[in-house]
């Protein structure tokens, strides 16, 4: 058996030479790899590092691209023994839609980075749809999605519109062209080879060119300043760049006769394959490698913690600089454990160190929700003491104000899975207890809609005012705290809006909500130690090591 058949790709018979068999074997093996990676990613989809990357979107993008990749790989061995119309639909749908989903998956990095900054700069949560009828409810849900897509520049909206438009355009071309059916009105019936070189293929190339040469570079420009520890930006950059050479090479191979000798063994669509393989692996393998590295570090951290506990139980004195050095065989820098007191000192000081820690969590670790919750919970307890010791505020009013703060500034922002952009990982037991306390109130607030145009304009966009919305005369709307964005955009520390004696608004969504009897200043006590321990074990250790390395390189 010869490795290359002299006839090559000529639409006659099958090319089961060495090159054809090699492509078939590679197609089967690579399909198994993609299936295994997809299953593995789906299995760890609830891991915090994976969940923020929207694994469902990544899996959909990778598998959509893979269908097209496999079709291209079997073109030579099967000699394209299938109707031209089948290839038209594969080229018109799977390739541009797969690349569109891939670009939407890449954009998650930008959205997560923006969301983390929004979490630091203000109390932002996702509103819930409302309506008296099913039709009104679903229409309201669609309107909220459109508003979010418009304000946050979410690619999913553009991808969905592009998919619908691409399908309609492809359907019209397929129906009117005589190359695909006998009842068409344009073009002429053509041979198998010429059918694949007509104008009918232009829209599919245009769409994927838009995704590759407009959406891709635009995204790279937007994420150029992101420096995450997961190398997410690097993976995105490499994958976007890998998709750029395919289109011009495909055009040259299809419309230039000078490449006919190459096309016999390397069909024009094969120029897409290297980029497609890179994209598929970036969607699936990149997150899995990040997860594996994160879990490996977590194991090392647990082992170091056990050594730390053994030393403490053995009576070893704690170092004066709040740094405990533990021996490790893998990496000496990971043998450094900063004790809990160093984190507590940072929280108590509430100074530049805490601001720097905020920024590190938001820009590099992408998990600022933990430090935001912990700081707000501490300030909540302090505010509770102040309010109930203030003789000018009645006990009933103080309780209502603190309940409003708990719901609107903590529960909706970082705990409720439906409204929080970044939800705390506190376990089902604690989540169920907090939902029993705040769930009903959260539903009422998140689905609240101002009843008049005036209220909609003035209450939903209070950040447009230059004056502090909580000190301006007559500014007593009860929802102001939950809709407020930070006045100082340069600040990275979270603020807790203090309770105050304000007139009761009849439209207040919390006015008819009964405050649970179990609600008190200790409502966060179960969650706080858990989150503090999570912060200390990983983010705080990463931050302190990063700080030491930065100081060492600067000196």
C-alpha cells in the first residue's frame, strides 16, 4: 500500500492509502480525546475555578467545532462521497456558529473581570423577573436579559442573533441555488468539484471572518490589561490567534489553481484544522489544567496546614513576623504559611493593605466575593451595635433597617445564587438557613419594579447624581441602598450603608415582609468562620507570597 495515491482527492472511489488511513485514525483518536475532556470538564463544572468560566458554553463551542473538524478530516479518505448540500450545511452552520460560541466563551474572562470590579465598587445584583401572568413573567425575563446584554456587551446576545441570521441566509441560498436542488432559480448545476467553489459559500466565510477578525482582536484589546493567576488571558490570546490564518489560506486554496497539486492531498478546509484543534483544546484542556493545578496547590496547602497544627500542638513558638515556615519537598516557596492573625490584623486595620488585598482577589484570583462578604459581615455586626445603642432610633426601626441592610447589601450581592454574580461557596447547610431568613425578602426586593416613570428614572440611576444619594435632602427612598454604585470609583474597599431614620415608603417591597424571629446580629456567624478559613488557606497565602516576590524583585 502506497502512502499517497497518485490520483489523490478526485471524488472517485475511496482514498484508503497511508495518508487516508492516518487521517481516519487521527479523527477517531481525537474524537475520543474531545469526548473524554468534555466529560471531565462536565464532572468538575461546580468547582469554583471552573464554574466562573461557564463550562457549558466551552463544551458546546468545542463540540460544535469538532463536528466540522471531523468532517474535514474524512474528506480525503472518503473522497467527499456525500452530497454537496450536506457539506454546504456543515460549512454554513457548524463552523461559523462554533467559532461564534468560542468567541462568546472567550469573552467570559472580560465579563468576570468587569464583574469583580463592579463587586468592589458597589452593591450590584441581578434583578429577578416578575409578572402576574406567565406571559408577563417570561416577557419581563427576556427584557432583563436584553438589558444585561446591551449594558455588559455580552457576546451571547450577538451570537444568538448571528446564529438565527446565519441559518436564515443559508436556508435562502440553499433553496434558490440550482447547485443544491432542481427547483432553484439562480446558478447552474455543477460538478462535485465546481459545486464547492460557488458564490454560495461566501456567507459562511464572511460570518467566521467577522468572528475571527473583528470580534477576536476586539476581545484581545479589551483583556490586554488582565493579569490573572490562572493564565486564562494567555489561553484566550493563543486560541484567538490560532484561528486567524485559516480563512485566507482557505480562500487561496479554493480560488487559486496554483494550489491544485496540494489540494489533492490537503483539501482547502484542512487549513482550518490546526486552528480548530487549538480552539477545542483551549476550551476544554485549559480549564482542566487550571483546575488540576488549583487542586494540587490545595493538597499542598492542606498538608502544610497539618504540619502547622502539629507544630502548634507540639508547643513550637509562633514567629514574630506572623510567618510560619513549613518544609516541603515540592516547592520551598509554597512551604510558607502566614498565620490567621496576619489576615485578622489586615481586616482590623482596614487600611491600604486591605485595599491591595481586595485588588489582588478581584484582578488576579477573580474571587473577591469572599473578602467582600467577610468585610461586610464584620461591618454589619458593628453597625448593629451602633444602631441599637442610638437613642434617636427606635428598636423596631433599627431592626427593620438592619434587616434591609442584610438583605440588600449582603444576601442579594454574594449569597443568593439567582441574583449574585459571584456566589459564596458556603455549603448547602448554611445556604438553607440563610435562605429561610432572607429568601422571601430577597424575592420581593429583586423582583421589585418602580411603578411610575419618575421613580424609574430617578431611583434606578442614582449614580448619575454627583451628590451623595444618602445625604441629599429628601432622598429617602428605601431602595436607594441596593441600587447605589460607589461614588468614589477609585476605591476598592466595600462600604456598608449605615441604617438611618427614614420615612416609610408605601412602595417599599420590604414593607409587607415579616422579619423572622431568628434574625439578629449573629445571623452571619456560621458563614463567617467558613469564609475566613477559605480566605486564609488560599487567597491570603497567595497574596502574601505575591507581595513578598514583588518586594524582592523591587529591591
